[in-house]
C-alpha cells in the first residue's frame, strides 16, 4: 500500500473518545494486517508498556454508543469492548509488533495524528486572527466578519422544504349503493 493511502485510512479511523484522539484495536489490527485478538494478546503480554494514558478499554456503554454511531452490527464481530490507543499507545505498538508492514503502518498513523493536530492548530490560529482583525476594524467590516463566522460555524440542519407541485384538496364523497331487494326464493 502506498504511504499516502495508508495515512488517509489511518486518519479516517481516529476517533474522539473521553476527550482524547484514539484509534480502536479493531481498526489498528486491520491496518497492521493482523487479527484483533493477536494484537490484544501482544499488548497484554507487554502490559507494562501500555499505562492507562496510552491505552484503555471502552466501557460497554461507550461501545454500544459507538456501535450505534458507526452502524456496526450487533450480530457479528467482537462481544467485548475494544481497546482504544492514544497517539503514544500507537507509537508503543511499534515496539510490540514487528515487521516491515508494522513499520510502514506506524509511520502512516503518526503522520495522520500530526496532520490532525496541524489542522486543529490552523483552525484555532484562524479564529484568533479573525478575532484580532475584528477588534481592529470592528465597525467597518462587521458584516464581513459575521459572514466569515457563519462560514466557519458547523452546519445546522435545514428545515424541510415545502413540496412543489399542484395539490388539490377535495372533500371526501361518500359512495353508497342501496342494496337491491331480491325476490325471495325460499317459501315462507
């Protein structure tokens, strides 16, 4: 796999859990090309290398919430919550998992974490610069700053649009038919 493609795949698998950017053991195992249980076994054999701020296991509640968000099936897959690895935990995995693929994947994941950090800093820097400009040219460019802030804000869901077309509202017409009386064939 090319390094850029690998970094892109890693970047898409970084999640925010407990206010930390992490990758799940299932995703890491897929990137490294090993089974999840093999990865977990390697971590448990070297548990002293993975303190609580490097890796932690999701609670059942966190796992259920995450499965609902990502649309995971409740039928297949792991029955136990996965482990979550912070950036330091992923770096420590390189000392546990060895091989050329592990080295390539680890480099790609580190690049993905760095790129994510740079994007967050760039956005924070942009907001700081905008606030500085707003203070400097407050009255002159208020409309421009408001428009820029709206573009930076996350999208809000739009209300449903009215239907287009010709709609006719008619009163319901009761259709009744009178029963015809039949001549009786039974002798009385």
